[in-house]
C-alpha cells in the first residue's frame, strides 16, 4: 500500500533548534537519528558526502528549504524528519552550486525501500508549495502539530 | 515517441518529484513519451536514446541533447518557464 506523507511524519521526528552551521546540524541530527534507530552508523558520513557533491538548498516562494538525503543503504526506518531552524543556516543551492542560501526548514526523507514511496516522494513538493502550510510549520513547536498540519494539507490537496 | 531523461544526484529522490510533474505536462500537451529516471552519473549511458535531459541539479558535463533545469518543478519558482522550454524542445 502506498505510504502517505503524514504517515512518514508520524513515524518521523521534528527538531526545533538553533544550530550554528550545516556541519553542526548534520552532526546533531545524525547522532540523534542513529541513537533512535532510524539510520545506520554510515549515515552521517554519507549525508555529508552527498551534500558536498550534490547540494540540496532550494530557493522557494517564502522560505528557503533544503532536502539533504542519502541512499537507502544507510537507512533503517522509513520516516520524514523535519528541522525548523530558529536561525537560518547556509546551504549551497541545488541549481547553482556556487551560491549559498539561507535555509529555514530542512526536510529529510529517510527511505529504506523506494518502490512503495514513489507517490509520497512526489507529493512532498506540495508541502513547501503551500504557503499556508509553511507559515504554520514555522510556528509549530512539536511533532504532533506538524503531523496535524500535514494531514490538513493532504485533505486540501488530495481530492 | 519522445524520450525524456530525468536526472538527480541519486536518481531517486528529486528526480521522482520532477518526473510526476513532467508526466502531467507531457500528457496535457499530448506528447507521447517515455521517461528514463537516472542519476547524474548515468546520463551518459542514456543520452543517445534521449530527446531532452531534465535535471534537478546544475549539470557539470556537456551533452549532445538539450537540457532543461527542472528545479522549478520542485520549488515552484520558474516552473512555467521550465514547462515552456520542455514543451518547445519536444514539439520540434
């Protein structure tokens, strides 16, 4: 059965924090996700290498986002990880590698098996295209609220 | 029949996001097509069969077929322009 984004978020984690750099963010997320059984111990290194080679900063309508991710071999559990940054941090742009943008929200999709997630991966873009969702996301203070927002968004967008 | 190569770093994540949108656009414009989704490194091996490459990241190499920056299909910004380019290339 196809997995929904809200299900991936329910299985996932949310972080609300102030990090000083991308390195700092990746270190703390990777360590926590490893401790919580979401990823393998190869994840941190893979994440950093991937981001260095294929940066994931994206300029969006209201808030810039980043989509750091790794191949499924480093992942233990399917989940959506969201980090709402108190202070934006720099990411290189996916489409203009030399340029650094200030990112406010990080969406990290952990996918262990791709086949039944195609629709969820494709639908993910509709989250940040929805300004109303993003406004509320930046005000959220816990994961439950984000799950609720994703469910509302799904009701609006999936006819 | 047109062949669209859709590429990203892994050939899985952002290329899937772009594929769905490209599929919709080509159907709306009634352009018969097949989509090859791959990683940036694999483009070389599919290039001969393709009519256009749509990528989510800045391409470093030189290719013999036209390329379209597909980030707009993910970010929403510049999506119309990318759509216009894609359709123009494939309607030739």
